């Protein structure tokens, strides 16, 4: 096999790989359930322009080598192909900037892109401001021949600035992909500026194809994370609402009213506890991080002390020697409330035990009661009151990689076990 044939096969393989990358990215964009219409349209345009850039590079290479019909080797066709290539590269960078979510100064950049096109398009009329194609097919730059590279460098700097300014305040890891993309495009631009020969695919064209995939992955990761945050926020709202049920409010207020005449001091303390309970529930709505176990168990104590005033037949025991770890807010209290409300409230000697222990690489929390129990096979059926268990389980799994298991036997009671992996925490 000749050296030329080997080179041709290599070129074909590279082009196939680039086209397949763009095709796969485009299919993923179209089917992505998290991306909005705006992001999809911009990303599909980027993929289309990147594909056209690959085609432009191949046409330019074949015309330069004379491997296509000699008529296509005319100065005008070669100039037209090069004008397109130099014009579309900055346009793709502006689209990348638009994907950061900020629209500041975009109109200025589009004006610069239009100016860049006019500079290179002047070569079609023999002005030679940017470049000139000789009669023998030779390429020579004009006084503004590096305009595309200078403009691209400015756009890259702006892309880097926007990436840092927007995502350093949110999550530092979010800037890794855009910064990597900026560095790849920058290196590719420098490589094209120092390249003496006309390659079958420019460094910048290959970099833009690869970065299209990286940018899609970056956007997808951001949108998935935002979706998960919204789900967690919705779950926190559902849990908080489930904790402040009308009957609990009415019972508490009725108890306070009765205590005002019989035991004013206890009434005053109960009002203070009830205020703390409501305040901590409201605070949990904006709590997206894990909290110390001691804070969660204190919230649980406040709740149970109010409940025990209304139901003195219930006893709550705490065995919490292992207490230096973190967990999601409103994890234990909703489960204890389930035990009281749906388990032991009607029993003469109701008992709820909260136990924590360290079991190997896990912190284990056990909430058990001697209540009426329930059928775990029907735990999450529509309308069941134990739906709060599902919400707590999902937050424990997503926020700290833990597990929640339920064992219950009708007439004997329920045991809920939470296991949270050991990590470096500050209680």
C-alpha cells in the first residue's frame, strides 16, 4: 500500500470519527429531556457549523492538492472556501459564549463577527486585506490576515471570564469543563497560526468538534443538577407541609389555651417550643446542605415534647451515643412523627425509641415503636400516610449516599433503619 493511500485512509478515518461525534452529539441533544429549546437550538447550530467546518477543511485541502476536478482549483473557489472557514470560526465561539447563559455584550461580538466576515470577504474582490490566492494556488496573508485569530483570542478570553465569574460562586467544579474547552481552543488556534502547510483538517476545526461534545456534556450535567435541586426543594416543601398538619396546629393551640389557666409557666414554655418548631421547619426549606445530627435531634425533641403534652400515654427514649455526623435536614423528626401519629398514639403504653450507633463504615439510626404497624407492601400506595418515608429515603440516598429500610409487623410495631456512610464531618 502506497504512502498516499495510507494517508488517504487516515484522513478518511479522522473525518468519519469527527462526523460520528457530531452526529451522536446531535441525537443526544434532540432527545435530552433536561435541555430547554434555546440550548438545544444553539447546540444544534454549533454542531451544524462544526460539520460545515470539517467539510470546508476537506475542500480546501483537496483544492490545494489538486485531487478534485481541475475546475475547482480556480482562485475564486479556493478563496470562497477559505473566506467561509475564517468567518465561521469566531461565530462558533460566540455561540459557545451564549451557552454560558449570559447575554451581556453578545450583540457587540456578533458585530465583530460580521466585521471579520467583511475583512475576509474582501479577498473575493482582489483587495487582499486578509489573504490572497495566487494563480498557482499559493496562499499569502495580507495585513489583516490574522484578524480571525485575534478576534478568536478575544472571544476565548471573554468565554474564560464568563465561566469563572458565573460558576466560581456556585460550584467550583462547574468551571472545569468550560476552562478545559477554552484551553483546547486556544492551543488549537495557536497551532493553526504556526502551521506552515495546509493540513486536511485544521487544529481549530477538530477542537471545535470535540468541544461541541464537551459543551453538551457540561450543559447536561448542569441541567441535571438543577433538576435534582428542584426535586429536593420540592421534597423539603412536601415534608414541611406534612409536618405542620392542621390537626397538630389545632391540638397544640388548644393545649396552650388550656395551660394558660392551669399552668401559665408551662404554657409559656410550650409557646416558645412551638415557635422554635415552626421556625426550624421553615428554615429547612432553604437548607440544601447536610446538617449536624445534634441539630436534627434537637428539633425532634422539641416536637416530641409538644406531642407528649397532648398524649401523656406516649414515651420517647433517646440512646444517641453516636452523634458526630451529618445528615439531611428533617430526616429523623418526620419518621418519629410517623411513629407517634400512625403507630403509638392510640396505645396505652406507647413507646418510641431513637437509637444511634456506629456500625463499621456506617452511622446507623434506628427509630422503632411498639405501635400498630402496617403492611410494607402498601407503603407507597396513593393516599397512604407513610409517603413521607419515601421522601426521606430519596434525600438520604441522594444527599449522603445512605440507605433507609423499613420493617413493620401489624400489631407489633415498626422499625426504620437509616445507614449513613462515615465521612469527615463537623458536628
